[in-house]
């Protein structure tokens, strides 16, 4: 019986391989599932809400309107293992020599970041340029801005709640997380335009947090934040002491993010 089962399984696998070979769309879906699922599905079970199956890297809090939750799940994605260890090292080898010449800053023009170094790069080594082109093809409907933002956040560093200015960024932000896991929190804003300092004052009071989400960003993953998630939610990177996801501490160390944006 076991031999027969193996033969049947081999036949099914052969048929599936033939089907994938001749149906590119199915192959693309299969590859996307393999990219998104492994890390979070291995460590944390998914939430299920009616017809919505959000990525298991997302934890929802508060009273979410069903339509908002569904839209958010489409506009805030995490693709695990977007780069492998070799690609991570390649990116680090290019940016580390420059970052080492900088000191960590603890003030920011918008008071949004503490404990950081940053730069922008337009020209990259060919292998790394290919990685960035892959980000653009996955995350953006068109092209991205030519300058790529490199943000080095110290182990004790934090990114406070903020919404990226519409003067400097379009409807999509996509970033690779290097060196460390981290937790990103997105909190729903009201529909009035406010400064980031006003956002922080409002959301420091628990009663104003009508609904929000924590996003696990595994090392070497890519997050894609667009449309509703980009405009209607503040985002922040939690400190090492606050990096809790589904009641488990996430060890946040030094984190480098390589961020692509599109034009305003």
C-alpha cells in the first residue's frame, strides 16, 4: 500500500509540475506563497476573521471596521526572506564603510527618530542594484525614486509615530529589514492633517487608539506599505524593551533598513 501511495504521490507531483510549467500565473502565486509564509507561519498562528485571512505577521487591536481591516491587509504586506543571507551580506558590504564614518544622532528635524545614522544612495553595485530592481517590481506600480534611503537604527534607537510627509514621498514605501527582527506599529489617524508631534500627543493617550496593528518585520523581509496604510496610519518601530509580538519578546538589535519610495 505504501508503494502504491508513493506512486500516486509521484504522479500528482509530476502533473503539478507540468501544470506549473505551462501556467505562469499559477507558478507566480506558488512563489509568492513560499515567499510570504515560512517565517511567521512557523512561529505564530494566523488570525482568521470571516473571509479575511491576514498575514500571520500582523496582529490587530481594537475595534476595526471590517472594510478597513480588509483594505489594510492588502495595503500592508510583509514578504519574508525577500533577500537571502548572501544578498544581505552584499548589501551590508556596500553600505557599512560609509555608515561607519557617521555617528549616531539622537535628534531629528521632526523628532521622529532617535539613535540613527542615515544616508541616501543612487548608484549601487550591479548585484545590489538587481535587488533594488526586484523591490520596485514587487512593490511599485511604476518606478521608484532614484535615491534609496539607508537608515541605520541603533539597538537602543527608536522610530516614533509619524506619517511620512506627502511633500517627499508618494503612495508607496517599501523597505528591507537587515540585521534584526523588529516590530512596527501602525495606528489609525483621524482624517485631519496634523503634524507628527500632534500625532504623538494624541496617540500617547490610550483612549484615542481606536484601532491599530502590530507588524512583525523579520530579518531579511520586505515590507510594503501603500495607500491606506501609508496615509491613514502612523508607523513606528518599537524600542527593544517594547518589542512584544503576540505576548512574545522580539529581540531587536541594531537594524538597517533600505527603503524605496515613489515620487510625491
